[in-house]
C-alpha cells in the first residue's frame, strides 16, 4: 500500500491530505530509501549532479518579533545585537564574488532600521556593482508596497518560510501580534510581484503533528514555490522552547525527498540547521534530494551573534571559508558545486 502511495506521488506529484499524513506515519528505513532514490532521480533529470551555492550574509540580528522558537527574538536579553553597515555588506559581497558566488542572500531579523529607502539603497548598490548576480532577500514580513519597491530596486528572489500551514499551529509558535493570514498574504504578494519565492518550515517544531506536516505538503503542492527551506527545529537556551527536543535528521531527509517529488524543479537547500544536528547532515540532505547549500559569508566577528538556535555551525574562526568546506563535502558524496546564478528551472 505504501509503495503504491510512493509511486502515485512520483507519477502525479500529488496526494490527498490523508495520504500525506499516512506516508509520514509510515516512515521506516526502507520507505525512506525508496523515496530518496526516486527524489534523486527526479532531481537528476532536471539539475544533473549540480548543487547550487548561495552566499548568506546575516545583516542584522535585531528583530521586533518574538517568535517563541527563535534565539534572536526581541525578548532575549542575552542576545548581543548587531547590524552591518552598507559598506560591510558590500565588502562581504566582494569577498563572495571573488570566491565565485553569483547569488547573495541578505538575511536578517525584522529590524525597523531597514526602511524601504535604506534597504532599496543596499539592493540597488549590490545590483549595480554585480549586475550578473542575483540578490535574494530574507528580511521577513513587509507591506506589498515595500516588496514592490524592493523588486524595482533589483531584488530577484525572496525567502519567507511560511513556518506551518496550520493556523492553530502557527499561533502556538508566534505571539498574537503576528498572524498566519499576513504571512500568507506576504507570500502571495511576493509571487504576484515577480519574485522567485521561497517558503518553508522547521521539522519537529513544538506542536507539529503528521497532520500539520500533511498541510505543509499540501500547501507546497498548491503554491509550487521556487525554493523551499526545510530544516530541523533546534532549541535555543534563551527561548520558551529551550527544553523541547530537536527535530531529527531522518524526518527532515524524508520530507526533503517528498517535497522533491511533489515539485521536482524546486530549489531545496540542505540547511545549516541540518548540519548542526548531525556532522554529515548536509550531505545526507543532498542524498535525500536537496540541491542547494548556503555557505556563510557574514563577517566571522558577527557569526556567533546570529544564533537562531544553539550550537549553530560555521560560527568559529575555522569556518572563514565555508565555500571550500562545502565544496569538499559535496565532492565527497559525488556532487559538485556550481557557482552560476542557478535560477529555478520552471519548465518541466
Ligand atoms: N531552530 C531551527 N530553525 C529556526 N529558525 C528560527 N529559529 C529556529 C530554531 N530554533 C528558522 C525559522 C526562520 C529561519 C530564518 O530560521 O524557520 O524562518
Ligand atoms: Fe561552514 Fe563547513 S560549511 S565550516
């Protein structure tokens, strides 16, 4: 029966909510291996053995939100706050460009300092120095007008994890000054405005069930995101979820395979969080169907401060060259990193 579900998923890229929940419940080493094999075949047909790199620049850990899971939430008084200047950001990009990166991801908390003027100025500066590069923003919820101005300034892509497609679950992870409806509104606006859009969620977040995960999968099936960020929840010691257990590598990889089969062209990162809960987590993610890695390009001096969860990797002096580290890791499992812009292949 499970085999027929997996075949149906691989052939029609769709299952019912109940079937997704069933497939999640049926996770076992054999089902995982079969899903991974089909996911890798689906990815290979579109992207070969290429793994795309994105240079991640963590521009600010100041945030007006108070998400219960997040280490940079506004209530965390132990967080040492920083914000990069425009010059620091262009310096990171220059170093990245020299190393071959052609996509820069600017990620940060919802820091009110980044008004439309400030952020548009940074984006247009990067696009004028590096017209051959893609600029991806991951700066949280903003107004439609703001997304429109940023798009006009040259931003190509936007990452905004939906976090969970179940409203009650969303509300259990966020205080009530945030809403599920606004999150979804942002994703629709970004899509409308012509961005390549990424959604995503944490695996093993508190109150997550097979049913909420099935809703995430059904949402992804309908939304068909260009990118999808899936990583394990990892507790942070200064948050209300400090004692909650982390998500597992096994379930994360299982979901990566399923998402690859739901939407074969999706750009799917093997995340830093996955590399944090297991020393070979990112390699395992690639072997399950992921095809993107995001080495850290932030100044080493601030990396420790952008701590969304405990024990985040790539924060020490030894991680100055994440690109080389990740290249070696990808080669070790038979893949190789490509440094082109790596736009999503929309045709199937
Ligand atoms: N564990 C794992 N991922 C986290 N994020 C935030 N806090 C944590 C955590 N404790 C993820 C969220 C957010 C992204 C930038 O990082 O999904 O969207
Ligand atoms: Fe950052 Fe390995 S990827 S140190």
